[in-house]
C-alpha cells in the first residue's frame, strides 16, 4: 500500500499504473500504462480532475465497491476511499 502511495501518478490521466521508463537527463522517467504518456515524476504533482471524484461517488452510490471503482477509474484504492468518505 505504501509503495502505491509513493509511486507517481500520470499527470495526463491521473492513473497509478505507471512503469519506469529509463531516464531523461539523469532523472527517472515513467510511462503510463493507461494512456502511454511519458513524464517525469517531480514535474508538478498531478491533481485528480474533480469529475473523476464525482464519478467515483456516483458509482459508489450505484452500489459499486471501492476496489471496482478504483480499477475502473485507474485510481488507487486509498484515493477512492478518501473521495467517498470525505465530504
Ligand atoms: Zn496516463
């Protein structure tokens, strides 16, 4: 779980499904497995778009469980928990 939290997220689609992709100018770069966007992890902390948050809550109200929502939206499970339980 800790490992997941420390991993960078894709600044393009906010997915946690990223892999190391060599280095650029001495810095570790990552490749997003979801949208194939390449990025450097410390390039600005990505924010999840509010629409994603609303979508997660909608799905939760429709009876989806947190794991399914996280997988569907490509977001980490703790993040979904936070969205649903903080108002
Ligand atoms: Zn992406």
